[in-house]
């Protein structure tokens, strides 16, 4: 059964595209899943730059506008079927058509991953409405957390409660909001904690998704743990956890619960 997952945030630059590209390429290359990755950031579509697709001739803009058949807009990169966006599409398009356009092909896949726009308008609604499950990306600071609470409320209003929070770019926990505080203020479980990792910067520079650029980077390892839950598999334990088997982190427990909910819930 296909799972359509939206990666959202009402804040630019938190890492939505980096995470969407890495989740998709890790699922395809290391979990043997058939994956479609779609750029849902219509006014600043840069998923292509993360997936080494430069100046695509057919894009999600053409598909929304019925100027191209959705299959013709698929670009095969890093084992993933990618539908990028266009920086230069001259007409405005209706983002709310995304769900309908995806219907024609989504059943060909195990996962459809939607990158999204931080704009609080039809662009973010497009990803919210087209997804079965939503994850919000946040950085551990007050301004971003308040945006995440806003995103959670909006999704709930649309009948799509957020499945989990991905905390990204953790730099100095002494001066950042803790997992406990984030969970208490949002009422949503944290399912991944990704450190600030130079690999993400190098990966973007070379246009190779982080999970392919360096599978063993801290960024990639956390993405892989989340993907283990999304595919119903056991996550690999770290060296510390092997020595102290009772030493479970909260996000790990949350992933276990996510895995159980994923494999009892039904998808379109
Ligand atoms: N964990 C991380 N460590 C270090 N840099 C990161 C990390 N995650 C993302 N970045 C960097 O942060 C920048 C913004 O990332 P990205 O484009 O994925 O954000 P976004 O939320 O998609 O932004 P937008 O809302 O503009 O689409 C990029 O330069 C990326 O390489
Ligand atoms: Mg982005």
C-alpha cells in the first residue's frame, strides 16, 4: 500500500528539502523501496538542485497546468523517481490540483515523498491535502517552534494531524529547546533528532542527497532510523545501545510507536 508523506514547516531554511531528498534516496537505495519524490515548493522550487536535476523541461508546474502528462515529468535520479519544479514557469498554477494529479501514478510506488513550501497559503495546503502522513521539520529555537505549533494546528484543522516532529540542525543543546519542551508545547512526538552536520552542506554543493553522499554521517544515520520505522523494520542499534540495551532515547521509543501506528493504519 502506498504511503504519501509530506515534509512540512511554516519556516524557510529549516531543512525540509534536504530531509525529503535524503529520506527518499535512503528508502530507495538502502530499503529497496520504490519512491516518488515531488517538489511541492512552487514559488521557490529547489528540490532539483538537491537531486542533480538542472533546468528540467517538464516539471510539476507543467503537470498542475495540464501542459504535461505526469509520467513525462519524472526524472530518474539516485534510484528515485523525481518530479522537480520550474523556476521559470511563466503562468501561475493551482497547487491544490496536486492530490488529483498524483492519483494517476501513486499506486505504482511504495512511498511518495512531498517536499513543501513554507508559505502559509495554497502552496503548503497542497502538500497537507495530498499527504496521508505529515512530518514537521523544526529547528530547536523559539521562533521556529512557534511556527511549528502553527503548522500543527493548520494540519489538524484540515483533518491531518502531524505524525511526528523532526528536529534538525541541533547545535548546542545547552542553548536550545529540549525534546521534552518541544513535545510539551506541541503535543506531538519527536521522531528524529538530526545534528547540525557539515555533510548536508557538502551534499548540496555536490548535488548528491546526504544519504547517498555519506551514508555514515550523523545526518544520514538518523534519516535511516526514521526510515526503519516507516518501512516496519528494526532500527540498527548504536554501539552504546548494544552495550547498555536499556539505554533508549525518547525519539527511539516514539519511532517504535510510529512504526506500530504506521502498520495498523490504512493508506489510500
Ligand atoms: N542538519 C543540517 N546540518 C547543516 N546544514 C543543514 C542541515 N540540514 C539542512 N542544512 C542546510 O540548510 C540549508 C537549508 O536547507 P533546505 O533547503 O533543505 O531548507 P528548506 O526548509 O527546504 O528551505 P526552503 O523553505 O527555503 O525550501 C541548506 O544549505 C542545507 O544544506
Ligand atoms: Mg526547500
